[in-house]
């Protein structure tokens, strides 16, 4: 049973455009929702994360929007740049019942065209 | 800090051989995770440790896989005997967050090819 569903699988955006990646989760006990960025040949690296006590978090061009009632969260990349081309993973975890056990989405391959 | 260090970066072996992957977590991190990444299955959690103790190994595919963490600075993932379907990138990650529900720091991965 997949607990975190991510879409789209791939995304092509023009330079300067907005990239939007969505994730939906099932387990209401999740309390930490990070996004990881992975470049070819590298391990995933944390990009931005949110906890369910806020509905939005912004760091530079990257914003997470969180909808607790819908059990959805999304990553928005404003003014997308070719250097943002990478694979993005959403994840979810719960610190109390499944300490350390992050569940990842399937990933979205983003291509930003110059 | 040097980050999570994995070795080898690339391993090519023949079916039936033993494979050992190694990981050095970030100093001070008390959680260590082994993930496997494939195109078909994405990122799968195989096993994780807290303070060197295995907490959840439900993701280990079968008895051919084993993992150990003899001390806070070293862990191994062993596959014996290896099979072509084990070909994947294996990532080690560590974390220091309370209850583990925090940022994962990944190594650069070990790309395994089993012929």
C-alpha cells in the first residue's frame, strides 16, 4: 500500500515559469513533510520541509503548500531555472509511532528548458 | 563535516558473489538508514538503526540481505548470494532529529550491478 502518492511523474517547464509538484498522503499520523532534490549520480538532499501546524512555508523560490484536511501538500518552484532540473521526492514521516521511517513518493523528474 | 560516506561508489559483480556495502554516518547522528533506489520501485527503505540497534528491517527483501551496525560510526549492508535483480543504487542516510522525524542526510550511493 503506497502511503504517499506523487504527481506528475515528469514535468517540463520553460525558464522563468512555475513548477508545481503534488503529493497526497493517507496516514493522518504523519507529522513531517520534506521535499528532497536529487541530481544525477548524487543522493537526495533536503530542499524544504513543513510540519502540519502551518499551511505554507517559503524559502527563496521554493514554497510548500500544505492542506491538512485534504491530506495533500505541494512544492512550488517560482522563476524555475535550468539548474533546478533534477528529480524531486516528497516524503512523510511520524516521529512517535514510526520514528525515523520516512515514506517517499515515486519522484518527479523536472526539466527546465532555457 | 564530511557528510555520509559510502563505499564502494560502484560495484560490478557476478551472480552468486557476496557483496558488502559500507557506510559511515555523520558523527553525532543516532539514526542510520539503508535505502535502495530503482526505476521500478523508487526509494525503498530496507532497514534502519537507532543507536546501533536495528529498529525496523521489514523492508529487507529476503534472507540474502543482512545489515549490521557494530558501532556508531560504521554500518554494512551485505548481500549473499547476489542476484541480477539486486542491481540498484543503495543509499545510506543518517539523521539526528528527535524520534528520527527530521532531515535525512544521504550519502552519494553505491551503484551495484550484478551480472
